[in-house]
C-alpha cells in the first residue's frame, strides 16, 4: 500500500470534487494530499476568504464525518461543511483551518519545534474525557489487555496529521477517521515512528518534551508492531 503524500503534478482531480465546487461557487485551487487508500483532498477557493477542503475517498467517510462532528466543540479540528455519497465514493467538505501540516515548510525548517507541537497536540487530545467518547479503538489497535492509560486517541498520529502555525505552534489535527478510545501509547508509538520517517533521526526528545512523558520502549515496540512498522 503506498504511503500518504502530496499528490504528484498532473494528478487528476476527482470529478466529485470539481462538481461540488462548481455547484457551490468554488474552484479547485490545488490538490494537497493523497492518503494510503487513494483518497484525495483538494483546497477550494471562492469569492470569500474562507478556503474549504474537499476530501474524496473510495472508502466510506462516514466514520470520519461522525468523529469530526463529535470533536467540533471539544478540540481544534476541521469543521464539517458537507458530507455525501457520490457515484464513485464519498465526499467530505470541511472549513479550512489556519496553519499547515507539520511536514510543510515551517516544520521541515525546524523539525524539533514541529515534533514538540505534535507532542503538545496529543497531550491536549489525550486530556479529553474518554468516557464521553462513543468510538472504540482503530481496527489496527483492537482491544488490548495491558493498557497504560485509556484516552481519546487519534488512531493515525503521523506527523502530517498535525497542523502548526508560522511559529511552529500547535493548531489542530486532521484525518480523524480512526479516532477512538485506546491506550495513549498507540498514538505515541506512531507519532515517534513518523518523526524519523518524515524528518530523519534525532527528534524524538522534542516529542516527549512536548507531550510531557518519557518514552516506554516496550509499549512503543508493541504498537509499532501492531501498526506494521516495528
């Protein structure tokens, strides 16, 4: 399965996105992301200054729509504008948020600051009350017997899913289709793995400082193995 990345030049925009944009007085400014399943996200612009982001996927986006709706008053994440089933898949449209992906130009210029922001964001997310969350763990996590601390976990805490501002400070999270109650180390294991993948070695200390926790090598190893990247 290909890893998520910025779509290469010439990638066609899904018709569902162009049709939605035209029907709502918008145009496609650019394709900004392609996920592991082949889903594509486009930035839409119009006469106002509020950009929208349209995400098309061949897989049902209802789980993500439900989680975005639940997060709306609890945590900084995209606000829903529309959700619909289309001829060749599903479409979510959200309001744009300030900032950019942690693996954008700001994060790449200062990976330690980006890593700290990722840790800070996860700490805030994990401070939500898990008994208030109606969603279970992501399929890849499952229900584990030896749990350190149950939290509201992102479920796909790779670096690109954190947004930061121009100073590198935490802004919010995106791609929450796997969000649910799980051991906090499921997120921390994947976040720490992602740092090396996206920025190279040597930035994990900043993540732990931002989160406020020392690493637990055994739990990190367990969840990376479940993820498929020991």
